[in-house]
C-alpha cells in the first residue's frame, strides 16, 4: 500500500490559563522547549509540518516551521486550528490527502500515531479519524482529509457550535485505538499545570 502524503499540523493556539498564560509549547522540558519534543516525534511520520499559533509568529522562528494563525476571529477552539492546517496544506501541499493534527503540549504521543490513524481510516481517504485511548477520545489528535476544508469553514462561520465531535459526526469517521504505556500512563498525557510539567520531567528522565 502506498503511504499518502500528509502534512503534520501542530496546534499551539491554546490560552494556557492553568499555566498562567503564555505559550505552553515553549516551556522547558528535559532541557529544551516542549515544542522541540513534539516536532522530533512528528517529523518522521509526515512529509511536511506547520504550526498553528496566533500572535507574533517570530517567537517560533527558531523552530523553522511555517506558522499559520486561526482563520476564524476570536478563540474558536481546536477546530480553528484544524482549518488553519487544512487551508495551509491546500495552498502549499496540494498533493497531500490530508493533515494529521497533534497538540503542542503533548510531548509523549505515539511514534506510530500516523500509521495507526491511517490503518483505522481504511481505504477511504475522506474519512476523519480521531485517536482514542483508555476509553477517551483525543479530538486534537487526528487525521483530517483536505476534502472537508470547505465544510469546516462553513461549520465554524455559520454554525451555532464549535465542538469537534459535532463537526466530525457530519462526515464519515472512525476512531484509532491506542494502548496505554507499560506504566499505565496515557500516551496522550498533556501538560496543563505546573504539576503536569513536573510529572513530565520525571517521565522523560525515565526514558
């Protein structure tokens, strides 16, 4: 089976209220920005990468990735970041079948994320696939076909809700199952609080 061309979209547009504001992906983890860990984990799995973030893109300049802001005004949640990724891919990687989104504050996501998402997608390139582990959906980790870009734009600009699953249910969709680690830790553990960051430091030290 030929592996399709995919664009990796790192979502870094959160407000980080529980961390006191600022950019969570720029926090230091194991001696380097958390975003560096995310980039290193995603890069081997996709053909190209971009970053979805709002505000001055210069603060991400050292990472060497193109930065696309939310195309929807106001904080519209993760779907706005998905739309940013789809819009960027259609303009700069039109050969891609879709994008794979990951969160910029989740440094330990699976190294086989993309392969598992594609396996759950099957033969239909227009199927949206979201990650699931431990009985919980992780809607910011998923495969999104470029074909859903126009409907997502309409959903965000004309609809009454911006919930991820409400949009996903409008399209063919599937879930990709991921196992917890040998230590019982969820592979989609994300860093929301200072305590989470300390826990991540300990987990990284054990790797």
